[in-house]
């Protein structure tokens, strides 16, 4: 979806890009939409999950063994680094689990 076409209030739900600059600037529209239509949203670009219901977030934060925060670059659920060699080097080891 191009920059011109991007509108998290009207685009297809699976076309929402949580890392789009407009969403990063002001995520409220995207968050309201995900909460209403896709409270467990898997970003098709990164494979990462976005959880938007408070109760789900609380449950997940209390069970870090089941709901891991470990992310590996380029792997399932990991951010795609493309041709950015510096980012690839930083992310090669993954992220530490946040307890």
C-alpha cells in the first residue's frame, strides 16, 4: 500500500502496517481499529503480534514463559532488516526476554 493510499481507518485490516510512519506518529486510529476488529493482530510484514485488549495484555505480561518477547531478525515473527547491514548485525543475536 503506497503512502498516498495509507489510511488505517479505511484500508483492509490485513493491510494495516503498525510500523508505518503515520502509525508511529499517532497510533490511536490504528489501535482503536485493531481493538474493535482484530484484538490479536499478526502483522503480515513482520509476523509480529499486536495485542490490543487490556485484559489480554495483563494476562500475557504475567505469563512470560508462554508469551515470549524474544524476537529474532529474519525469523518467524522477526523484523525484516532488508539491506541494512548495521541493523542486521545488531539484531543477529535477537532481543533478550523481558520479564
